[in-house]
């Protein structure tokens, strides 16, 4: 293992979080999700990233249970869906997620998307009421850390003034989508950035530079993307249901991308973005 990358990050509340998570977005519910989660844990992942909106949490929970790994050795994340924003709804949604995942507590719970001014005139109040529920869950010990997903500085502004500042912001982040303004803002407040779709849902893997660097380092373009995230102190959440790729995506501790090559990746420019913007989504 290359010691320049630690295998854990430490959140603002001193909770440690494994530096790579296994993503479960777009993983089909049922046996595929069960087997994939089992395979990920068997391959060495100890961080599983789930969400109610993925509609596979019962299967993810079954995969976790079948892994045979002690709960204390795993870091499990879930997210509150948009239809469940607000204080009372958020509390009830959390309970359902715990039940579906067959867990007694979560390690991390995130607000999946912010309420935005494009949809709600009282968007800030909605976000604050949702955050109040999250804060209570945290104080009650039902979740070890809380945070948000897809929040930009405008959405974070009110939350960072509250008693408990978000500990994580999970955003789209990959070569061609660096969201520098949001990353800089989060670092100012000690908010750990996580990368959903660190491979651009596969869109960036054909980029000539990433393919060239893969050959240079004896790695795949996917491994270059994941390692690049880590060297930028961003926590990647790669997803695959193919056993060989599940293993490949965590095999990134035996090399280091040089500073000059990282700069080349940083300069790719807009590429491979999903097009999902928190202030224009309609879901």
C-alpha cells in the first residue's frame, strides 16, 4: 500500500470513515443487489453507500447481513429522499430506512437533495426543518454523523450557522466535474466531500488522457479516476455489479499519480457531467 493515502478520513466530529465506499445507485433490487453488496464486502469494502430513493435498501440490508462481518466494522450511509423533507417526515423516513437495512443505527445520514428556490418559496425553512430532524437523530445516537448531498454554497449557508454543521457533502465529482466553488466552501467549514459517480457513470472512462495515464501507471481509467479523487482528499463511491470491477475499483493503493499528471486531469474541463443541477431538478 502507498502510505501517501490513508485508508480512512476523519470527519469534523472525529468519526472515522473508510476512504472508499461501495455505491449502490442503479443497482437492481433483489438478488443482484444482495450479491453485489456481499461481493463488495468480501473484496474489502467496509463502507456501503445506500439511499431510500435507490429502492433497493432491503436487498442491500440482506447483503450486509449475509456478509458475516461485524456491524462495528462497517460504515453504512443512507439518504433522505425529497418527498420526505421536513421535520416529522424525516424522522419517520429514517425509521423506515433502518428497518429496511436491518440496522440499529446508521453511520451517516444525508439529505439527498436540497429544497431549492426553483421549487419552493420557503426552501430555506424546509431545509432547516429537515436539518433539525437530522440533528435530533444525531444527538439521540441513532446516527454517528449527518450531512447533505448535492448542496451548493447557497443551500449550505443557513445550515453552517446551526448548532451542528454538516459533516459531509456528497456531490457529483469526477474528472471533468470538479465543482471547485462547492468544494472550497465545504473545506472552509470542515465538511468532507464525497464523490458520487466518480467514474461519471462510465462517461469519462473513454477520455484519451485517462486511457493514456492508465497505460502509464498500469491501471484502468477507472482506477485513475478513483485514485485522483483520493489524492484530492475527496472520498469516492464507485459502483459496479461486476465482481472483477468491484475488486478493481478498490485496488488503488499501490500507486500514486504524480503532481503534473494530476494537473493534467484537473484541466480536462467540463466533461461527462450528468446534467443534474440542484436548482433545476424537478423531482
